[in-house]
């Protein structure tokens, strides 16, 4: 095959607040032919995740930051177009850290083969991808829900939260979503099966939590932090478990991150608050994929994707949808067919 041109988006500067156009550099170069044990992958879909905002910052974290001048880190789904490895052939579909670029040359150990017959390709970036893995292990291993527990999920219709709510329901829990706007709240109840939904954009969250969780919150899956975290802390049940998955309300702050002023509620409720990073469970992903795929096949779990077209050039603008709440479901960028 002729050498394709690879269009890329690189991190040019550390964002202050929301990422802006000058924080990115658009480059192109010939795609690199694979060396022994490598494959050349054409990117088909890229996953856009709130965690990407943290990857742009300097400082200690669970993963090194993206270096200035480097291709922006992103998970994706692609198709092998050239192979120098016995285990992959052209035409195979794979997932991995492809980056925001049209082609990626990677060692086979960095890729996972996916079966497009199992689910449409974008689902492998949502319920069967990192969001689904985060939901599965965060809820079941860290949250440890029991039948009859009240489980509250912030960003309850988002890529992670939607799966959390559905798994909690499958496990026999009472579920309450916190979401933004009447459409998302209606979707939470009518499609995702939540018992109730709280619109954080209108009304009194604390009052709504008391109404929908009269016996307290047993498990809180936190995706947003900030004021919503404080509101839930005030309504914890005894021995509650809080799963700290993310804090999207704080990612673009230009001042200090807001921590909960009422953290002593953990003491009063004898509660536990624990962070989780999905990469710690990488060796168990097949377990989660198998179970979630089974629930999808049985019609017990649905996956919704918000797919934006426009290729890698559309990445900077599309990423901002995450922080404005414009996306509805798992946000993915279509790069090629």
C-alpha cells in the first residue's frame, strides 16, 4: 500500500480553564510503516472523555501528562491496514490508545482485538469500552452495592453514569440519577430505568435528595464533585460508600479545586470515600466485557452514543461539548468509515 498522510492534533500549551484553539497544533506527516511486532491502524472512532482534561495538566496524577508537542492522548477504535505481526491481519478491528490522529503505528501488546459482530463499533468505546469498565468495577468492586441499597449517580445519563445506574438496577438496588435538564432526567427514568431523577439545573438538590432518598444514600457514584458532592454528603446512610470517579465540575477551574466543606459527614455516617482508576483493573476487562455484553444482548442494558463527524480536525471543538453538557450519551468522534 502507498504511505498515507497522517493528520494529527498535538498539545501545544497547557490549558488554563477550558481548552482553547491556541492550545492545539495541527500537524501532518507520513504514517510510519510497522516494524516487527507492530501494526498500522487506521483510526475510525475516537473516544472523548472528561479525563482528557486532566491529562493535559502538569503535576502528579495516576498517569503522566501528555507532553507538549505530543499527539493528544485518546482511546479509539481502528482497523488494521498493515501488519508486521503474526497475531493481527489487515482488516482486523482493534481498540487501544490510538491518539488524536488518523493513523497509529503500535505494538500488538498495546491493542485489543474487538468483535464488530458483538456490538456496533462505537459501543466498544462506551458500554464495552473504558466507560463501561469504569462503571462496572467502580460500582461493584468499590461501591459494593447490596440488593435494596439506594444508589445515587451524578452525571447519571453520561457515558459512565448511565452504565452505573443500569448495573445497580440489575443488582436489585433503588437508583437515583442526578442529571442536567428535563430531557436527560426523563431519559434517565424512561430508558435507563432509574427510579427517580434530580435535575441539578433547577430546584433544590438537597431537598430532592431527602425526598427521593428518605433512608439515606448507601452508595454514591461521584462523577462531578463540587456542590453536588456536598449535597450528597449531607444525606448519607450509615456505612455509606462513595466512589470517587471524577469531578467534571472542577476540571476547568482557574482557582483552587473546591473540596467538600462537610467532609465530617463521613465520620458521622461511618462512611467510606474511595477513589478508583479504571486502568488498575485492566487484567479483568474481559470479565466485565463478557457480563455487560450479555446484559446488552438480553435487553437489560442499553448503550447510547453521541457521535460527531468531522474527523480529527473537529476534535478541539467537539471536546468542549463534554464540559458544556451538550453531549447526550457517550461522546465519540468519527474519523473514518
